[in-house]
């Protein structure tokens, strides 16, 4: 019988169960309740999107199985979905009055049900300080200030419409920004924004994804700790000079700009370039003696030129 299985096996099974199945097991007996009741709070996704189709094909079944799965550490956990105003208020009541706040590890707001912004902002502002173990926060709604999260010291990932004028995220955090900010995060993703007035002196791992900036902006920046860079930008003649200024360990670049390999740090361990290299460029690769990973676009006829 299922109740004869060890606790860790029950936990693994519970992580993959749909919400209704978890509730059914919780009501079965105290053994299942004691093991699985934290599943109701570990990963929460607020999503009032109407469900418009039935799972009547293998592909939709597979989609439904993987949808709403979140990676937490080295395991995947299916989120508990909240879709009504009543459920939202009940959740925050449980967090505030019943001490369930520290159990919340991932909190995601995909689509808010019909609840006034001022009311939900007040609920979130009051509840977040109790979520002391919160690791990921996703907010797809009207902007809230980053100061709401100043007590969430375990936060590692942050994404959404968040006013980031105050830096309260720890240096170990992974931060995703779509607006201007000053931050001391060591891992930073800048996406779809106009780069200006950004202090990046503490950043070690930087991703620049489809951002715009004024001429010479990047080359004039000073990132003393930068070691890992992923960059996807339009043509920028100064990009090569920018790269030559930094002692990078990993570089992934997507840009029409020509990047002379001789300007890059010879201690690179990982290099990925999506633009086509010339035969003459291949000769430069022999100088990258620490290179462990290489991803380039190459013609079949040129492979033999590269291998030596």
C-alpha cells in the first residue's frame, strides 16, 4: 500500500501530483497530511487564465503534465494554482495568521483575478516579510516597489514589473531587470531596456538581451568583476573594444558585429559566437589554451581547417 512507502518516496510522488490529487491524499490520513501539507505552500502560481481546452490528445496531455512545473534546487515541483479572489485572500490569511510564510519558496503571479490593485498590494506588502525562505518571485501585474522585498534575504530570482530604484537584493542574487536600477547583485540579466544610469561594479555574471544604448555606452563602462558575459545586441562597432577590456572566463555573443578573436582574453574557458568566422580566425583559436567549450558556425568544408 502507498502508506507503507518511506516518507522521501511519498514526498517525491507528491511533488509531481496535480493539485486535486494532493488534496485528496491530505484528507486520507494524518501520515499523508504531515508529509504533504507543505506542498500547498512551497510553489504557488496565481493564474486566473481561463482553461479553454480539454486534454484530449497525447501532446496536450504532455503539455499539461509539464506546465506549471518549477525547478527548486535539484528537483521539480508542480505549483499549486490559485485562480480566484477567495483563494488569494485565504492564502495570505494562512501566511499571516497560521505561520505558513516560511514554507513559500516560489511565488508567481501570472494573471491576477478581478481584485482591486490597492487591495492586493496591501496583502502582498503585509505577507512578503513572513516569507523568509522565498527564493523566486515573479510579478506580472502593475508595478510594485522593490522595497516590498527588502526582508526576503534568500531571494535568488526576481522578474516582472518591479520598480527597482532601491537596491535591497543580496549580492548572491540573480536579478532580472527591465527598468533602470542600481543593484549589488552578482548575477544580472538586463532585458529589453534602454541602458543608462546602471551601476554594475559588483556584477560577475551579466546577460544583456536585446537592449538599446547610446553610442559608446558599453565601451565606456567599467565592470571590474565581470567574468561571465552573454550578450545579444544589434551591430555595435565598439563591441570588440568592450570585450577586449575584460578578463572573461565565458562569453556567448549574438551580434552582426565582427569580433576579432585576437582581442579576447586568452584564458577563456567557454566561447560561443553565432556569426560566421573566417579561415584566418581559426588560427587564433590555438591561443585559447584553457578553452573547454566552443560553439561556432562553420562550413563543412572548413572543419578540417579548424580541427588541427
